[in-house]
């Protein structure tokens, strides 16, 4: 008998034994074994599909600073505090969610040979349940390559058009129709940056002189640009890039390095500043409290509460992680709670439901999940990627 | 002081951007032309902005002149990113196979050995993925991205053959 035949014979015997083992166990009736010890004989290998998006899901965007071409978006369930899935995304991506989370829009950049070759900038459409890419629209003018900032990409208030800010270094806004998966145009708005939606076909941007500029466009791409007067001092006390605009109740808040709050109303295609107040009292200033971090504001529209990351520090500490979250009644313009953070945070999100969760993302890739009604910590999810920076919830 | 004049130029450029009406469209066209012709370096770009002598002195107090792999190396008073000195390059050398960006932002740093202030061009080296070594960040004078010449988050590889950020260098370009 040749060696080969012998090997085959042994292999066949092993196979018979493998097949026979579980069968014998089943035939023996597996009496006395606990139910969980009994394995299915033939387990089907499946791929998970997510259900309808929950308001308590958090979408965590990780640019992966040490490996910028390997960015990701994680979907995390705030109730179970488990990761539900992940997307691979392109270079320094930005994302936006449809109102129900059924679609995830990612603005991303790729090179044909990884870090070299032909560059392509695209809006990629991901299915919110399978987390698979289902289509894309090329951005012919490109997009802004920068550490991801939420206001680089926004949906218009009705969710029809996606607005992607571009600086090359001339500044434009690319408009994409997400219903028809069609690039519409690039609108030139020289000198001004970021996009804050103000209507179904309008948005505002922040300009270097401390003003908003209001932009409206037609479905054929024609646009009108209307200047406003400055409302803040961009030399002495600039507003943070991460303002919050609530489509749900038509309110917007912008906070300055020194803790001033400007409330604005996005209405009739304009961002109209309607009020000014301060996060900080005299005692707070004496203790050197100031706002800071990255995505440092979150707003809960159903209860008109503004959540702000704050830390103690001097001027030019505006990116320092927050030691506490301060909660403000945006109507009374006063602080109603302070939440100390064991894991200092750079980014905040709050779910928009009636039993809201507050999510505080740290620079150590952890998310602290906080009951946004009682302010009790529900738990901490650790190890979400490498260097996550932005978080999103549905219905923001 | 030359640094003041440079900072003035930066600020004037910012104000020009800030001015509205027809100048805005002019700037858009200008920006497009500059990007297309890789003439970006003439745009005054300063990630840190109007760095005052006082702030530069504050950095210089704890700065050293011997080890460019440390964040307190004297030329890094306004730097942001991964230090090229830790990636196979040096303060004025890009690591092998990467390209110095023709655009840069500028800071004024004091050499603690001679007490002189020098103009430093912070050029990104571009064309490979992040070096990932020796991350340093300075925030003094750092402004939001709607004042781009003062913002340190932007991938300043405009005009380089490829827009992939690798590391940050710090070349001396003049004495103040």
C-alpha cells in the first residue's frame, strides 16, 4: 500500500469518526447534558442585518490618525453598549445620516493605489441595515481634506440634498441630490467655510470677519449668496466650528472660545442671530472654566437643553478634553446640572428621543453612556477604534 | 520687526478674504488659479497666526536645540502633527519618498542658544500615509477653519504631487 493510499484511508477514517461523533451523541439522547452544551449538527453561517435604527445607536467616526487611509465608522448600541457593525471609509471622511438612519452618507477620498495614483472624491451611499455600500456619486471638484469636522457635510432640512464643503484652497460647496444620486453643482462662496443647513435648498456658512453668509440654490444649481454683518469678534473671541443646528425645532447655537453663546434661527433660508448669553458666571471664570474639545456641543430638542464640554484652563486650550458636561436650559439660559466625567471627553452627542442618552467620547477611544434625564452613568464602552473624533445620532 | 510685518500680511490677507462683494469672486478665481498652477506658497499661510513675541518667548523658556524628536525642540513653537525627525527625515528634510509641500504655514520661534527669533516654515511632507511617530500639537493662536491661514487641522499639501499627509517639518527661512 502506497503512503498516499494509507493517508487517504486514515483521512477517511477520521472523517467517519467526526461525522459519527455527534450522531452518536444525538442517538444517545444526550441525556443529562445541559441544553447549551448541545451543538447544532449543521450550523448555518449567516451575516447579520441590523433592524430599524434606534435613537440610542451612536455612529462613531474614527479617522485613525496613525493610519489615515484606514478610517472607519462604528455603530454602537447605547443600550447594550455593544458594537453592532462597522464601515470602512476613505481618507479623512465626513458622514451624515438620513432622518431614520436607513441611509448613511459618507464623503470620502481614495487614491487608486492606496496612497498614490488617481484621486477620487465621492459621496458613498451605505445601507443603514446591511452597512454595505450601495452606490456613489463622484464629487468632480473634490472635497476639503482636514481633520474631520461635522459641519463639513450636512443634509438640507428635508434630507434631499447633501452639502459637502470644499477648500482647494478656493472655497466651494458641492451639492448632491441624494434622491436621484446626482451631483448638482459646486457653489462658489469665496472665503467662507463649513455648512449649516437653513432650509430645503439653503444653508449658511461662517466667514472670517465673524459673519454668516446665507446661500440658496435651485434644483438646476443656480445659487444666490447673501452677506450678513459680523455678529462676533473673530479676532478676540471666535465661535467654535462645531455649532449645533436643530432641524427639529429650528434653533441653532454657536459657542465662543470664551464661553459666549449665540443663538440663531435658521428660517427663510437665513441664519438669523436672535440672542446672546454666557455659559460662564463670575465664579466659573474665577475658576478658569471654559468650553473646549472637538464636537463640544449637543442639543436635546424635545427638552431645549444644551450640553457643553468644559474644562479648567487658560486661553489657547480650546481643544482640551472636557472634565465635565454642563447642562443648560436654553430657554432660561441657565445651567441646570453639572456632570463630572471620569473619562474626559472631546465629543458629545445626545439622542433625540424622550428617554435620551448622552454620549461622551474620550481621546482614549471610549464612550461614556449617560442617562440624559438623571445624569447617571449607565456604562462605558472602551476600545472603539484608534482615535475616534466625531459621533452622530439619528434625528439631530 | 519682520515677523510683525509678516503677521500683518497674514492678517491683511484674512481681511481681504473677509471683505465681501466682488472681491470674493476675485479671490475664488485667484484661489483656483493658484491651486491649478501650484503657486500656492505665495498665499500667506500661518497655522498659528499672529504669534506674539511673548508667546514665542514662553515656548523658548522650556525649549532645547539638540533633539528634534522632542516636542520642545525650539523650532516647533507652532507645529502640529507627526515630527518628520522621527520618521526618517529632519527639521528641514522630508523622509525618503515623500514630497515637501510647496505651501506652508509660518511661525516665529526663538532659539534659546542665541536669543534670536527666526522665521520657521512648517511644511508638510506628503505622499505616504501618516508617519505616526512623535505627535506634537501647539494651540496658541490657533483659530477655527473659517480662518484657514490660522488653523492647524488642514492637510497643507496643496501643490504637492499628492495630498496624503505624512509628517510635519520645520525649516528655517529667515532671521527676524
